[in-house]
C-alpha cells in the first residue's frame, strides 16, 4: 500500500459516494419536475421515479454504513484547521442522517396513504403497518421537502469545500475520493 493509498478512500467507498451523489442530484431534479408537472397523473408518474430512487439511495447508504464498519475511512488530512475538521465531520454526519431518514420518512408517509412503493416495477416495498392519515402524510412530505433543502445546502457546502481545497489550498484532498491523483498529507 502506498502512502497516498492509505489516505485515499477504498474503491468501494468511492463508488458508493459517487452513486449516492448522482442519485441525490437526479432525485432532486425529478422532485422538482414532479412539482411542476402539468397534471396530477403526470406528477404521480414522475414522483414514482423519485420514490424508486429514494429506495436505491437508502440501500446505498446502508451499504455505505456496512462498508465503513468493515473498512474504516482514511483519517482527515493533517493539514486541516480545527474548524475545517469540525465542519467536515458535521457535514458528513448530517449527510448520513438525512440520507437515511429522508427515504424512511418518504416510505412512512406513503404508508400513511396505505400505498406501497414500487421500485421501477421490479419489486414493491409494502406499506408500513401504520394507521391511515392523509393529513399526517402531507405533513411528513412537507418535512421531507424541507430536509431536502437542507441536504442541497450541505451538498453546496461540500462542493465549495472541495473547490477551496482543490484551487486555493491545492492540498490534493479531492484525490481522496478519486481513483487517480495523489492526496497529500
């Protein structure tokens, strides 16, 4: 193992990171399209894709938890200031919490409508055993949307941090999550 590879995330961690990143951005855009759909029928069709990707995101995040347990991530760069370490750790914790809670909340809300979640027609998640409550479902979906906004802000902070480290600090931190380049200490 080279010195750089000990500071780099594993290939599996990188793959899961980028799959989740792509899925989150796609799901945000799908939700936006659903909100602006011309008809309720069109909205339902679009949002079924949103629900399917939400299930995939939950599965990927659970895999990421398992992988982090099996293979610890590399330590943060020694060149980070204290506030950068706190921000990095806090942002990652918030990502994990939101990316776990948001799909479960969506499933819970759909369950309050008594509806299963079809995952691209391949299989269904049955409704959870909860009492029907359409008003409660709407409230959960409103909280889910607010959490989505927080998630997008965190994504922006994460990207801005990456840009700072890449172009201002030039510390090679971006290469910790890429299979090429050399992360520095």
